[in-house]
């Protein structure tokens, strides 16, 4: 599975971003090349008062440790994106 962290959105003192699965397929036929891509949310990250957690699409909550188990380095990427947006 390929996943990434989307650009975060700041709402007051809370920041959120989606961890999304991405898929891209490309094919060629003669001289033509065409592709299809999609992405779907897997988890919504939420940062508030220095703590990061997540909630999945089935309304299950995850603390930071569980998020890192499922998506290694997702929280550090989220924080990096937040810093670069400021």
C-alpha cells in the first residue's frame, strides 16, 4: 500500500490532515499512454496542544503510538508539513 499525508488544515488551535492511500496505474497502447489515479482517506490526523492522534473512517480513535504503528513516520511528516505551512 502506498500512503501519504495530505496538506494540513489549521482551524484555530487545531490542525488536521488526512493519511491517504494513493494508487496510480498507467498503460500504453501504440503511441498513446493513459493513466488512472485515485486516493482515499485512511485516517484523519488531529493535532491539538502538542498531542497528535487519529480517527479512521469507521470512527475508531488512535493515540499517537497506534498511529505510528499503522503509518510509520506519519506524525513527523504531519508536523513537518505544519511547520512548512507557517
